[in-house]
């Protein structure tokens, strides 16, 4: 039987030396792989820090690279062409299906405001509101990272983001700087866990703020997404 597991394993696994593998470079790959796979989760546990799955993105290409760097593992040249063909077909199929997947996802998650909120629209409206009120550049936004960082990206003023109550800030700005330049605070009303501490922080540090409520809605291919209400706090620059 040509397809017996023992025969297949004998063709792809060998104890003989493999001069095609550069061992110093292979060790570098394995060290990086171990650090990326193990370091962030252990650090998050040690410091009680919330870790997003984005940390796993480098593993997508490092895992195959680490496998190829094993000297005992032999890959037939034809296998590489087969892997590339499978990747290409899967990529094209995913790209073709992406619009319909997004439409169905938004239609079935009409209440998923936090996930599908129109943050780009909010950034434009807040920028216009700030400039109309204070005739200056919007310098600082204070909000949780999933709300504040999109403001930095989408707003033409690119305000520096500060997370209220965060133990380690990004270092791009500070609370003293925010008080001097003025800031816009944002609390996401669709997140009940974060809403209360956000409102408490704003009550303590934004006492002279002008409170606003802004509502945004995202549309995709004419299909309306969830409506999101944001509690906004406008703190003017220090005089």
C-alpha cells in the first residue's frame, strides 16, 4: 500500500542531517515563536492585564516557518505548490464571499452596537463640534481604547488617546496635558460593565464639561446596522 501512514511518515521525517536548514537561523525562529506564543499570556496573567487575540496574529506565519525549520522534517517540493494553491483558492473564495458575509453579519447582529458602532462618523462629528466650539485643534480624547483609538485614526485632528483609570498609559499624553489642552471624554452606553466606571471618572475629572449625547448608525450596502448612543464630555482648554 503506497499510502500507508508509515510510508508517508518515512518520506517526510528523517533522522539524517539536513544541510538545507540553517540551524542558527532556525534557533532564532524557534526563540521568537516561543516568546510570541508564551510571553504575552504569561505577562497578562502576572500583571492582570486584559489581552486581545491580536497578539496571536504573528503566529499565523511563524508556526509554518518554525515547522519548516525543523531539520528532521522533509517537505517535497510539490507540497509547497499544493499549499500555495490551497491558500490561493481559499483567499479568493473568502474575498468573493466577504461582502455577503458582512451583510448577513450586520443584519443578524442589529443590537451589537459596541462591535458595529460607526466610530468613523462619531470622529467626524466630534471634530466638527470641537472646532466649532473652541476654534482649535482637538488634541486629546479620553475613552476606552476601542473607542479612543478610532478617534485618533479617523479624526483629521488625530487627538492623542488616554484611557481613564489605566495603570500604564500609552505615553502619548497625560491627564495634566489633557486638562491644559482640553479634551473630549467618551463613554460607550452599549457597554454596561465599562459605562459606570467611565461616568464616575468623568464626574471626578470633567466636572466643568459640557455633556452631550450623540447617536451614530452604520450602514453597509444600504442595510442599517445598530444605533449607538455615546455620552460625550467636552472639557474646554485651560485659560
